[in-house]
C-alpha cells in the first residue's frame, strides 16, 4: 500500500472522492473491480463510486460467482452511477468479446466520469482497461484513454507515468515515457529538445505536487545503444541530447539530472532496489525513458501485477491498472486485482498530497 500521511488524513474534511470506470465490460475490468472492492480496507481512506451499468455489473457478478474463486463484493453494496446505454448496445455486450458495443459502453463511462470530475463531483478517476480496437469500432479514434482525458480537460501538456511500489523493499519506481504509442521508426524524429523539456517539466511538477519530492534525482536514458558511444552507434546524443541535458541541469538546481545513461544499464539500480539486492545504492526518484518499450519492458518485468499508469498534467488525479482487457480470460474468475488495488491506493495518496500542497 502507498503510505498515507496520517496528519494530513486527520486534517482533511473530506476523504478523496474517486470514480472507478468499469472499462470495457467485455474484459476483466468489472472483475478486478469486484475483487478489489471485496477487500474491506480498500475504501477506508476514500469514497468510491463505480461509473458504468449496475445491471451489467450484476450480470458479471453472477457469472463469476459460479467459479467460486476469489471473493467478490456484491454490487448491491456498491455506489454505482448508471450510464445510460441503448438497448441494442447493452444486448451486444458479450463477455470475452471486444466489439463496437463494448467500445461504445467503455467510451460512455469515460466521458461521464470525466464530466463529473471536471464538475467537482470527484477528486480523481481510476480507469479500468479499455480496448482501443473496440473504441475505433464504435467510431472513437483516440490512441488511448490518456488522450481523451487530456482533450476533455483542455490540456496539451500531459504524460504517462508508471508507478509501482516494491512488495519486497517498499521502494517506489516511477517511470515517465517521453514518447508513447508511436512506431519505433518515428521515435528519433519525434524526439526534440522542446518535447523533452515539456516532459521533464511535467515530471518535476508531478514529483513536487503528487509525491512531495522537492529535491530529488532523475535518471534520463540515452536513445541509442551505449548512448551512442560518442557517435559510433548513433549521433542523436552528440548532436543535441547531451547539450539539451546540460542546459536542463543548469535550469533545475533543486533536481539532480543524471544521464544520458545507456539504456541497457539504466535499469540495474532500480532492479536492485526493487528486489532488495545489497548492491542497490541511491536509486533515482524517477526515470525518464525516451520511448515506450525502453521504459515499459523493465517496468513490466519488475512489476507486471502491481504497476499503475497515471496521467500527469491533468487538473485531477487519474490512475489505472497497467494491464489490458484480457478478453481471453474474462469471465473465468482468474484475473488478478493487485494492480487495481494499487491504482486505488495510489490515487488516494496523490489526491491527499495535492490537497496538502494546495493548503500550504
């Protein structure tokens, strides 16, 4: 569990109010919600509201109960805000099958949750997984939930930060992606000094606002193998990445920026800190990866079942389990709710930290 500032918790007049979207109802989103909220401790520090359809949730609950596996909370015990769905959409939702109907439903849940949060009903949103292909089949063309959140919130500076707390040592891994869902062939052309400065700004603001880290260390990866090896394995580092980093180091006296660290060795210290290996010394407070797999392969290797995706740069907190809809196991009662629990706990901690910062 992410640590709760007890003094702050006592002083807050209201516990964090979180909306939890059902995600794609044909996937494992409803299942991990029912499993996570079956834990009586999960909502002690917050007020939770499920955004979706109660009758669909009840149907999924009844299907899963026949498996008699992990405990589930009865939907009758939950606060559920129903999002109206056309009858034809509702009837075409089939467990384990992502289609236009399930995409339309999950998109409607997200729109409703965002609107209610922007109106002040919630402090943050915990989003269950959606299928981008189902969104597209329903006529909604977004790279993912992050882009929809940013558009609706009216922000152009945003990023995907992955957070995970080690079950072995309690150390917290934070990894920001400079680029996200683009082909690898486009990464070098997409990266610019301006883009990296925006991402670094977001990361520093997030560390200060959401984690209370005002003086820290950020490790930044190189782009090429061995960080280019002085231009022998790629010239981006010599041409502009190293000058960019030197400029940023001078601009940010409160943060120690380390890099450009060769991508194949940057994750040694985090791995040691995660597993409690004695050689682990002074891991960074955050890591900036330059492209999707450079950051997410190590994150998922260490923390596949407990990593949390959080969208930074929004006017509210948003977290999400770092896994997909898993249509292949939906309805079988075997989905792991660990990442959903972690997403809720991280959202609580981040909302509380923001309230503390705003009260000062």
